[in-house]
C-alpha cells in the first residue's frame, strides 16, 4: 500500500465520520420537528416514537460502520506495523 493509498483511505474515513455527524444532527432536528408537530396538533397518541425508533436504529448501524470494531485510528505506528507485516510475507 503506497502513501497515496493510505492518504486516500484516511480521506474516506474522515468523510465517513463527517457524514455520520451530519446524519446525527439531521436526525436530532427531525425528531425535534416531529415532536413539535405532534404537540401543535394536540398530542394524543405519541406517533413520533416510530420515526425516532427508526432513526435510532439507522444511527446505530451508521455509528457501528464508522466507529465499530476494526475501525481504529490510523497512526504512523500502525501503518509501519502493517507495512512490516505485508513485506514479511513476500
């Protein structure tokens, strides 16, 4: 893996993290909006629960794909270790 490949992988990870945070903020705003709509229309059956649960599940999967196991930060030490492993196999 060349240094350009590593830079590309790091760029993709940063984009994925930024996308997660945008999704989180959007989800919070949507949940707030549906709660306001629910409150303004007189309350009653708490239907905002369903979009909130759906967004929560989507956020959990998104967080797992971005921050889950095997998604550790790329450090120079880890890159060097991986390069050693890759060159030792040859």
